[in-house]
C-alpha cells in the first residue's frame, strides 16, 4: 500500500469514527429524561398511564422497557383507540423523544423474592 493510500485510509477511518461519535452525541443530547418527565406531566400522560408509566385503569403500562421509539411515535401520532392522537402541533418530536427517554429511565421494580414481607 502506498503512502498516499495509507493516509486516505487513515483519514477515512478517522472521519468515520468522528461521525459516529458526533452522531451518538447528538442522539444522546436530543433525548432528555428530565425534560421528558416534565413533558409527560404537562401533556397529561400521567392521567391514564400513571406518573411512572406503570399503567392505570384507562392506560396501559409504558415503563420500564417502553416499545421502540419508532413504534411509540407512530402510535402516539396515529392512534385510533381511546387515546387521542397527538400531532406535532400538540407534542413536538423532541418532546416525544424526551418522553420516551423518561420512560426508559424508569427503574425496574424489585424482584418480589428480594422483599422479605412478601416471602413470609
């Protein structure tokens, strides 16, 4: 391999790595669990799904482990069930991504076997 070809390969690899790092940073910065919690409360999601997405009488469980962001977004935008669809005018894509990040941040409940009172 010639010297110029080696530099082209190194440059291409460095550009790819930089792009991957920047892309991950952008995705991470775009979705904020803290902002998502505020949007979740502001838009009234808690009224049906509970404050931590645990589900309620009228809304199913959303957290922990929410469905994939694409399916989540598609459902919220186009639902024809009891939940009204939320257009981008009402709930921006950024807010929706933040809400999804919030739902992902909800910790899993403790295993019932680790709770002494439940094992008596």
